[in-house]
């Protein structure tokens, strides 16, 4: 009888513990549902960056419990500048008690998905191209930048280097006005010790420091790819066989200098920018009226320039490096940067919008930096290229046989340099030729759908892209979670 009574007591205790544990899990999943509702709240807002809930939050029943969520209100605080704070409280009842779980997330408003480099069509690396998709800054939520495409990411040659950090000896890269060890871009204070040989260690621990490769599919419609797969594919050389994962890419395909955290398939919202919006901004931008007079443009007060006027502005800036532009400028025609020029200075606010192609010839440097100590500086687009409504009758050939027709393509010739902050957006892709280099804080989106040109090609150049998710808020749509935690 004593043993039986004891067992009954233990069973009652276990049942109470089980009920409490069930209620705890129940409240956790209800809180997660609340967090999803908070995300949907921002996603549906006309202005995601300004969206917020009342201080009391929004409460609704869910799954036999209830949640309350907040967006930048009430207890929702603590994320960095430019990020939104989402918080949700999930509650469930058990044994006459209300058991709660609280979760908090940091999110980027106006950004439907996170990718440092995304191409609507082919993204291609060839030769001994070096590409680093690094975090914006040490400790910034989100980590290394993701790479993606709706159609294909192609590694044309086995010597391609993607996120290869000082594999055998310390490699140096130049960013802005200084040279650093490449591993410092990813927050390592000393050279990481890892085995770079894919046949010996196909998944070294260092892979976790990098972003993912996104095999994307549009949320609406289908974009065909050479592999015939429903999502974008990864190929090596001239093969049209889809590589399933990092292990196969580094091992069986002998891409020993390519480092990615993993592959993932995602449905992604196609994005675009409206040239009319930038044209209007430039027509209303009078901040360059005095510079226009100094450059010889007479009484022109706005920042909407014809082809010869833009040439005159760039020539003036090259001769007067202490003078700078401000705000959105719009070039009504193709732009060739014939001399090294700094558009806005080290803490500028310039968006260069071009109706046509942008060419940076060899040994020329184009600089367009922003004030990255401010949220507005991080959100300001750097370079946006649109197709000309009057394309060239015959293609213009530049650099090493690049054919341009005014379709909104960015071409960096041999030994050219681009230093830029914010979003780089093209309507017909970007090519980086041998020994050319890109130093960017922000993100790239190349919208070359329907064009025979690849979205992005790195031909033996060096790209250092420190991914800042706020740069993608130029699109002003949706919201993306960059980190979250359970508070209790």
C-alpha cells in the first residue's frame, strides 16, 4: 500500500510536470505565431520603416492560447539603428496558471529577403576571380552575405576564390584607404587555422563564418534555367548539371577555394526600382546649383543632367577634388568616367542614377561614399542604372569586347576601381574585368531578366562586398528577420 500510494503521488507529480511542460511548449509556439503576425504587420505597411503598434500591443487568440505582439513599441526595444524591434508574448493555461514565453527579433524594414549579391539571371565567377561577401561590421546581425540567383550561379574555373581566407599564407586586401588581412573582414583577429583541401576535409569548420548560396525561385511565375530545375542551379565549368550542396561543390567538383555555409532553396520576391522616382528626385534636387555654376552650366539649378552636362560635371570634379555633389543626380544618357573622381566625399549622400550604361575605363577610380554613421546614409542607394528608352542602333564595344546598347549595364575595365556605399542596382548586369576591384559597403541586385547578358561576371577581378542589409531597404518592400532570441 505504501509503495502504491507513493507511485500514485509520483504519477500525479509527473502529470503536473508534463502538463506544465506542455503549456510551456504551447506558449512558445504561440509566441512564435505572434512574431509571425508582427512580421506580417510590417510587411503589409505602406511604409515599413515607420510602422509601429500601439504601446499596448496587439492581442489575439491563437491555438487555444493567446499572443500579444509589439513593433517598436511597449517592451520592443534593443535592436540597432535602422532595425525594427519585434516582440511577442505567447500565453497558455495549465493547472489554473498562465504560463508565458516571450521572444524578440531584430528585422530590416523594407527588405523582402537578405542577399549581398543577387542576380536575376546568371551570376558567374571565372579565372582567378576573388570575391569576399563579408559582414558589414563585426557584431552586426546577419553575419556573412548570401549569394543567389533565379537562374544559375556558375563557377567557370577551378581557381575561382570565394570567401577563401588566407588558406596557406596571409592574403591582403585593400579597402578604402588601408590594406588589411582578408580574414579580418569576417571578424577573425588572427589567421584561422583550417584544412583547405576539399578531398581531406570537404566541410571545414570555417564554413559557418560565411553566408548561404540561395537557389531562388520567384514568388510569381517561373524563370527557366539551363539545368531544368524548379529553383536556380549551381554549375561548374560548361556543365549544366546542378550541384546539390557545398560538399559536392568543394569535393567532387574540385572547387577547393569556394567557401559557403550551405545551399538553400527560397521563393524570393522579384525586385525593381522605378527610374521615374529617381528622375523626379534629381529634378527637385537644388543642392548642386552652386556647383553647376562653377562647372560652367550657367543657371541650371536642378541635378538632372544631359549627356554633355554630365561629362562637364565629371570633368570639373576631377579638376577640383575638394568640391562634391549632393543628393540624387540623374544622367540622361550613358556615362563614361574618363578621369578618377570622387562624387560626394568621404561622408557623402550621392545617388548616381544613369539612364544607360556606366563605363569605368582602365586605371580610373570612381568613388561614391556615404555617411555610414547615419541610418539615412546606409539606406541611400549608391549607383542605379536603367535602360535607355532609346537604345543604341548598333552596339558600342568597350574594354575587351564588351558590347553595350544602353541597356543599363555597369562595365569595369581592366585595372579600374569602384569604391561605393549603399545599393548597386543595374537593369542589365555588371562585369568586372581582370585586375579591376570593387570595395563596397552595401548590397548588389542585378535585374537583367530577358537580357542575353549575365547578371554579374567577375573576370579575374577582386570584389570586397561588406553586406549591409539596410542598403536593400531602397526597395521599400517587406521585412527580413536578421536575428531573434527567446527572452523567457
